[in-house]
């Protein structure tokens, strides 16, 4: 009997014209990251939903030109080169400014100060000699002697500050020469004379002329040093101005470079990538007939070609999928029609086939009662055979109908209290319990989702089997155990009956399979097959525990929320026609 079908399009493989195997996965989408598109072209093709447009396989173009990596490398190299040049230029400007500043602080200014101190020392000497020549007192020689000491110190400082500059050395030599002449011809003779007043008066005119030469040489030296310091200041100001303008220009150049790189990357890479992403999103939305054109660098064009090739393959696969879907729809319609016919047959079997059997049994029993005095033992035996055959045929038809209805007549699952359901089932079997003196116990049972009628039928068949296949030398003891598992509950029906051999553990769940003759144990061989069908319909499993002895242990599982199975229902009109034909 065909009861339902669930078709899941997990995927299929198809040999393309070029010999490559492509994989079609239904229900996916275009890969979210463009970097994976090339990999998907080599073997992972995701199929979205939409109208398929069959197209031919595009040829992979041979792209020429620079790739994005090369463009980025060249741009980075140019930017780094420009930045390095700007850094070198800025370093040169800073070094020049530092050198000029050092020249001004460590040379020009100290040299000018030393020259002024040198002139002051010479003036002090001239003042001391003049006073000594006028008064003849030794106290007036103190400035002269101090001036000599200051002269030596100032000359040493001047030589240190100038660092051997030739022009400064010439000026210093001229000052020293003029001062030496004045000292040799005026100062020392006046100091050594017995009558300093007469010696000073005698050399007054010459002394003035010689010291004027000293003053002139010192002034020339100071003017030269002042001019040098002014030049250093001008150079420093010029260097500062150049530095400020250069750094401003460098900042603008860096900003312009950054903007150029940003704009260049956007126009050369990002815009093309956005355009390609737009094409991909369009295809992902289901427009598989939308062509994917590549622009920009070579690798982006190559990537676009890969996407276009994948799009064409997807379109081709979807075209084949539409054909398969049409075939599936036709098969589903055929299945619906077949199930409707089966429902008609079940309706006929439940009414028209059982009614004649009931009449046969009834009239045979009536015949036996009315003509009992005229029937011999063999006639009564024949009538008993006829009644038993009709009764067993009715029972078999009823069991077959129960077996066929499981999973075929879809009903809404509801919350089922298994404790209450088991007690009701046990109550309905109270006569069998009393006849066999059975002891039935159970663990606390849960509440789960399912079909109450089928779960009651499951308990009834398992208990009936335990009572039926009991050991002849002891009363049956049956226990229903229960424990939680990962996604549901595990149940175990344990009895102390005759047991099931390990080699028959699977066979007992096959319909019409019996391990004993009808004379030994009555039945139709459908009970455990019906249990298996009910358990599997509720998403569980059932099996015989071969390790249990003595007796039998049947273990089955039920999920907390069984899967929803949507099956085609028979048409009411067809059911009505079936009923009309049987009247």
C-alpha cells in the first residue's frame, strides 16, 4: 500500500558538456563573499529560487591588463616614494635651520661679544696709562693691568667662537698688531719711565694716533662680526619661512595624495566591485537571466567571468530542476489519485467485504441451531470450520484496515497523557488480564504530542502480545518502563513470557510474519508490524532487546514533538462515489 511520499531535493550531480561534474543544491543563494565566487565556480554552485532561464555556457575570456594587486602595488610604491622624498626634503630643511641656528648661537653672537670685550679691555688699558701719566700714581695702573688680562681672555674666546674663520683671524690679527704697537711705543715706556708724567706728555700725540688705529681695527672687526650675525639671522629667518611653507606644502601634498589614492581606488576598484556586487545581488534575487558584465582591473573582469559562468550553469540547472519539479508534480498527482483509490478500497473492504462474511457466519450458526437434531458430528464440524474461517477473515480485514490507516489519514497531533492512556488501555483488556492472572505495572509516564488513538493501539498490541505469548508454567508479569533521552522518551515493555530468539528479532516486525502456528497461538501476524508503523509515524524507533532473558523486552522511543507529515487526502467526492457503488 502506498501511504505517502516525501521528496527532498538534497542535490544531484549532472555531467556537463565539457565533462565537469557540477553540484546543484536547492534552496541556497549566491555566496555572500565575492572572494569565494571563484571557488564556487570550481565546484560549489548554490541554487537560488526564481524563474530559470536556460543559457549556454559562456567562454572564459582571456583578460589583459593590470590586476588590482598590481594597481595597488604601483600606487603604494608611488605614494611611498613621494612620502620618502617629502621626508628627505623636510629633513634637509630642518637640518639647514638647525645649522643656521647653531651658527648664530654658538659662533656669530659669542664672537661679537668677545670682540666688544676685547675693545673694552684695550680701552681700559688706554685709560689706565693716561691716568698714570697725568698723576704718576700706581693706583691708576690697575685698569691697565686688568685690561691686559681681559685682552687675553677675549682673544681666546674670539678664536674659539670663530672656529678658525680666516676673515675673523685677519681682523683679529690687525687688532692685535695695532694694540701691540700702542703697547710697545706708549704703554710700556710710560710704565717703565722714572717720570711718567714727562714720558706721557712726550708721547701724547703719538699715543693718540696709535690708539686711534686700535679703535679703527676693533670697530672694523665688530662691524664684520655684526654683519655676519645679521646674515645668520637673515638666513635663519629665510630657513624658517622656507620650513613653514615647505611643511604646509607637504601637508597639502599628503592630503592630495590621500585623496588621490582614495578616489583612484574608488574609481578603479570599488566602483567596479560595487557594480559587480549589484549584478550578483540581482542574480541572487532570482533574475538568472541577468548577464554579469565585468569592468575594471583584470582580476575583477576574470571574477565577473567566473560569476557569469556560474550564473549560466545555475540557469541551466534550474531549467532541469523545473523539468524535475514538473515530473514531481505529476507523480504527486498520481500519488494523490492512488491514495484516493486506496481509500475507496478501504471503504469497500470495511463495509461490503465484511458484511457477506458476517452473513455467512450468522447463517451457518443459525443453520446449526435450527437443524441441530438432523446434523451429525461431521456436519457440525464443517459448520464450525466455516464460521471460524469467516470470523478469522473478518478479524484479518479489520487488522489490515487498522494497519493501512496509520500515517495515511493525517490528523492533528494533540497533547496525550500516556499515564491516562495506558490505564484506559489496561481497563479495556481487563478480561484478558483476569483470564491470564497477569500482573501489569508501569513507571510514571510523560505527556507528549501525538495521536491518542494510535498510541492507545500501540499499548494494546504490546500488552496483548505479552498476555498471548506467556509461559505455560507461570502467570505473565508485564512492566512498562520509561526514561528520558535526548529528544524524547524511551519505553521498554518487559514480560516473562516465552521470549523471541535473536535471529527473529527483526522478522517479528514484518507484516504477516508468524513464528508459531495458529494452533499454538492465535493471531494474524500484524500486531508488531502495526506497532512499528505507529512508532515510526511518531518519529521513533522500535526493536527487540535480544540480550534480555527470560521473556521479551521490546524497546521503543517517542519524540516529544513528532514530525508533521503532510499526506494527500482522498477527495470526499471520490469517497462518496465509493459508498454509492457499494449500496
